């Protein structure tokens, strides 16, 4: 079995470590923090943001490592020259990394959108529960 050299880029690892640390701190804060609904809903949406962001950047990191491994596996001569169609395809997958590089930035946009949806959903569910609770209590008074 041959061992291949795979480099992990810093621009993938740093955001993942920061997001993981913030995720752990926010889970602790959510458990021991205040019990008001709006603060709890805000922290839940922030946790969703961090989890989605870590998933997006983590999948980009996984793809980058996989493409490096696949290229190294096919490039036995280690000369960087594609000799077969499989080697050329593996090299193109490795060097065509615009989406993987920008995942660090685009992940913020997508995770932000999803966390806003989670926050608004929680807000409207809370309002609906209060509305139905008030209707039930008004029926009891009559």
C-alpha cells in the first residue's frame, strides 16, 4: 500500500475550527443561558448557522482531499503530466477548485439564509402558539 501526500489548506481548516469552537460555546450558552424565547430562538438560529457553515466548508475540504488522493493515485510517475484520460480528468478536478475555494465565503451566505429561515420559522411558530393559547383561554372565560 502506497502512502500519498495530501496537503490540507489553511483557508479550509481555520474557519472550521473557529465555527466548531463557537458552536460548542453556544451550545453551552443555550443550555445554561436565559430562558426567554427570543434569545433562545436567536441562539438556535446561530447554532444552525454554524452547523450549516461547517458542513459546507467541511465538504469542500473533503472534496479537496479526495481529489488530491485520486490524482496522486493515478499519477504514479509523479511528473505532473497527464498520460491517460483518467489522469487528465483527475488533474482537472484537482486544479478546478474555484467552487471549493469560494465555499468559505459562499457558505456564509447560504448558512445565513438558512439561519434566517429557522429564526423566522421559530418566531412565527411561537406567535401561532400564543395566538391559539389566547383563543383557548378566552373560550374558558366565557
